[in-house]
C-alpha cells in the first residue's frame, strides 16, 4: 500500500513536471523573438543611446532564453529520473 | 582547447573548473564561488557562460579576477546551427502559411457536401469531391511544416499539446485518405452502397479533428 501511494504521488509529480516543461518550452521561442526584435531595433536606431538601450535589452532576452533552456534541461533530467524510478 | 575539452574540466572529483566566456576559457578552480564547479547552485563549470551574463548581478569584469587559460578553438556550435535554422524558419514561417489550405478547403468541401445532402444538387457533390482531393493533398505540407517547426523551434519535446497535434494529425491523414480513395475508386457506385455512410461521416469528421489540431496550434502561439 505504501508503495502504491508512493507511485501515485510520483505520478502526480510526473504530471506537474510535464506541465512545467510545456510552460517553459513554449516560452523559449518568445524570448528568441524578443531578442531578434531588439537586435533589429538596435540596428535601425538613429542615436547611440537608443542603440545601446536596445542592445542591452537584446542581451537580457538572450539571458532569459539561456536560463529557460537550462531550466528545461534540468526538468527533462528530473523527469527521466522519476520515470526511471517508476518502472 | 575545444568546447568538448573544456566540458571535462567541470570541477568535480578534484578536477579543475574551467568556464567559457565570449570565446575564451577561464580557470575558476580557486574561486570560492565555484566550489566543486558549481556557481550559485545553477551554473556548472565546463560550460559556456556567455549568454547568462545579463542575468548575473555582476558584469563581465569579474573575469579579470580569474585566470585566463586560452582562447577557444573555432568551432561551429550546435547552438549556432540551430540559430540559423530558427532564423530560416522565422523568415519563411511555412507552417502558419500551409495550414490555411486544409483549413479553408476542407471546411468549404464539408459545406458543399452539406448543401448536396440538403438540396440534392449534384454540382454541390462534385464541388465537395474536388474539395476533398485538394484538401487531403494540402494536409501533407501543413503537417510536414508543423513537424519542421517542432524540430527546429521546440527540439521535438513531446508535451500534451504536441501529442494532441501528432495523434490527431495522424487521424486526419487516415480519415481523409480513406474517404478520398473510396470516392475516387467507387465513383457514383459509392452512393449506392453502405460505404456511403462511412464517406459522409468521415468527411464531416475531418472538421472537428482538424479544428482540434488547429486549436492546439493556437495554444502554442498564444499560451495561456
Ligand atoms: C493538418 C494539420 C495541422 C493543422 C491544421 C495545424 C494548425 C495550426 C494552427 C492553426 C496553428 C496556429 C498558427 C498561428 O499561430 O497563427 C499551428 C501552430 C503550430 N503547429 Fe500546427 N497544425 C497541424 C499540424 C501540425 C503538426 C503535425 C505539428 C508538429 C508536431 C505542428 C506544430 C505546430 C507548431 C510548432 C506551431 C506553432 C507555430 C509555428 O511554430 O509555426 N502542427 N498549427
């Protein structure tokens, strides 16, 4: 019985991680798109200040993307481990 | 050093800890902020930190305090290759283009079929037949371009949304192909046999199946 409960809570955990994976995954292209936009805006800027601002915003989006990819990787790893335990 | 060589210097098991920043390799073994190759519980030695700098509470000048090892040998990053593919996809966005064909044509065809059933006018049946053929053929580019985007932009990660899209796309192919074959090879004989019901049901079934795929597509572009 204890084993069953344990498996059940693990299944809930699997579900929660899978949901989280989807949330993070769908956000990544948005960050890429935002970075692309700021880079373009920087290229088209007419003043140095605007260009610097847009480049720094582009850098931030790159950071978000990298961070999300790292989180995604960790989540996938965690999911693999839990699923390995279940079977 | 090459990127894969740096990966071994992860600071674990007494190994030195190296990191990459902007094409250069640095030794952070001595840094108390990189104990056992771990930094702030989220970064690992052996990896490229370039993209993360904007998320850090410090700027790149911190690297002046650690030992520079060497420049990274030129390599084409997998990430760079992916970025090229993503740029290609962004520029031509084939999926949102191709999906309009099956969506438009099959809806139109089903509507013609309905008019034929209601009025008995054979021209409507012929229109629905042509709609079916064109619609069925146009499902393929829609699916292939969807797979392409899934591959390029989502690294083939299988989530509920993508499972839905894949399963129901398979179903759509099966249904639309079967009823096309029935209509092409049986012609008017179809309407005198019991397969007629299969044809009608199959045809109308393509609509909710396709709409469900499209709905799941919208969830990708506009996540809630
Ligand atoms: C006949 C089959 C399909 C139809 C009718 C369809 C329809 C749609 C629709 C309506 C959208 C939203 C488009 C927008 O943002 O304006 C979408 C997006 C998307 N679909 Fe599909 N889809 C189909 C098959 C597939 C398949 C098989 C895959 C791959 C697993 C796929 C992957 C995607 C992706 C990744 C997106 C996000 C937008 C993009 O990356 O271009 N689709 N789809």
